[in-house]
């Protein structure tokens, strides 16, 4: 029986991962996953694709407050700017929405870290972002994730990749929310609906991969050899690009726990 072997959230888009033993599922994905994002002076999203140092920013949330830390930077607690209630029109891929601004101190912090004007923004309940209707049902929503609420990868898929690499890479190069053990490599490519514990998901679209997979998140630097993307091009290329893992949309709420059974429903 396949089981859930790991759970991750990314409190700030493109920043460091946070491993959890359990997590709650809501329509936008796992609670506290990618509800914060970094944008430039024009509200355009910034990611480790161009700013690999972002992966060195550790983040966690306690009672609604975002706590961040980075090498050589003071630890900082950040809240949405409740005093001004300021909002900013932001863009992430093809989506535009109004997000809640963080305070001026956090703006200075992230601007110093990235070496350019930047700021943190927060997706509150007012901020709504729809999933691509080509792969969703009316009313489906998503966080600041690239396009879908959650991402799943089989452990066997990574094992098969690492057998082809001179230097193995960790699963977190691919930034999944859910890792499933006890399957064949890329078994998830054939799934259409699954249940993890008591929570059901539609498996809606393969995840197309980019240069972000070549960022070593422990060093905040690109892999000089262009791996693992270079190797994936040799056996995971499709007409739409290199794929690795599957995007999910929750169809019920609940709590996921590492060790939960994974049932393939369709």
C-alpha cells in the first residue's frame, strides 16, 4: 500500500521548505503554504529562478506572524500591515490580484537581502486567485504557488533519477508538498483521483519543470552542471516540457499525516 512519506510547506514562495509531520488541507492547498510572496517595486513576483538566494530565507508562521531568518541577517517577525491596511496589486505568472502589504521594516529587510527594492505580501481571505479553468472546476482557488494548490511526487521517481546522476539530488529540489512511498517510479502519472488519509484529491496535470530544479536550496546557488534538469531532458521530455510529479486540487478538507495510506481511486 502506498503511504505518505513526507509533507512540506513553503511559507514564502521560493524560500526555504518546512517539513511537517501533519498539515491541514483547505481549498487553496496546505494551510500556510505559499501564503506569503516576495514582489518587486512594481508588484511582480520574485522567485529563486532569478534570485537563488531566496532559498536561504527560512520562514515559519506562529499565530499569524511570519518569522524569517537568513545568513548574516537579523531574525525578523512580520505581520500584514494592520495599521495601514495597505494593499498592493501583484502579479504571479498570468494572475493579478490584490494582496496585503507587510510593514516597512520587512521591506527594508528583504530589499537588503536581495540587493534590490522588494517587499513581502500576504494572501489574506480577500485575495482570490483562480486555478487555470482548463484544469479545474469553477471556484477552484490557489495560493501563490505557480499554478495549482498542491504538488505530489513519488519517492521512486526521485530514486530513478538519482540512479542516473553522478551526484544524487534531494527531493526538495522539486519542492513537493506530498511525497509518496511504496509505488513504482512515476506511478502518479497514471493517477486521476486519490485519497490520502481521509482527504480526496483530483490529480489534474503533470508538473512542468524549469531551471528552479537546478538551484541547490542549501547553498542558494545554481548547480554548475545544470542538473538534474539536464538528465531529465533525456528521459522525461514531453511536447509541453520536462515533467516530474503531478499537480493536485483538493476535493475535501481534513488533516494529512506522515504515514497516511494513499489510495488510488481512478
